[in-house]
């Protein structure tokens, strides 16, 4: 402490106004300001391909390839991993037509686990894979945007074009001994 000439202790009082988006801490001598961060993480997981359950990315990278008209099932979830609320949160997955809106997502809070699906097409087989992207966006109290996306790629079976021709006759011969060549 500091003292005046007469031996009286001088007391200082520091007052800090609250500033949106900042957290102030005081340890006795120091005032620290930390900017609040808005952060969101979206997680997309392949649950199954056709009738085959997928237990994480290890199974997905194995030999499971999607066939024509297989249904690929996904789960999608977004979590606020920042230290401020996020407002007007959207979770989208254009391939599966997922579009959800959440008014407020508090720090540490997650959206529900959305279950969505997609059916494999001929174009997917020709391209060799189904690439699916989910995106989550939200706005901090300061108006800054927090955004994340997650991509899952499912390999498809190789195209196997094939054709079969079957010819049969539908007429009956005029003679008892069959048709004559000629």
C-alpha cells in the first residue's frame, strides 16, 4: 500500500463497466479481460448403409460400399462449444433436406440428435461416392457468426453395366414336322 505524508493509507478503487462479449476477472492486483468466444461444432455420423450398421468411421472406411437404391442413414448434432449463447442457430444438410432452426443454444448445450437419410442414385454410382455435408451456424451476442461443417463420404459400388437378351418364338409351325428353312 501507499501512504500520504501524514501516514494515511491511500486506497484506490477501480471500477470497470461491463462490456458485452468480455469476461473480466480480478485477482487482487490485476484486472484481466477475456473476449467471449462463440463457437459451434456440428457432428455428422453414418449410422447405416442399406442393412449394414456402421459403428464409427473405422467400419465406414472398411469395405462397405453403398449399392444402387441403398438408404444411407445419418445422425447430425450441433453443440455450442463457446462461452456465450448463440442465437438464431441453423443446422442444415442439403443432401438429406435437413433444415432446423433453434432460437438460442447456450454454452455446452447441444441440439437434438437429428436422424436423416438419403437414397443412393445412379449418379452416385457413376461418381464413386456420396459426399454429404452438414453445417451449423449461429450468431453471438456481439453479432459475430460462429460456423462449422462436417463431411461424410460413403463409397459406392463400382458401376456394373449388364444386359441380357432373351428371344422366344410365339408362333406355331404350319406343318407337323416344324419350320422349314428356306
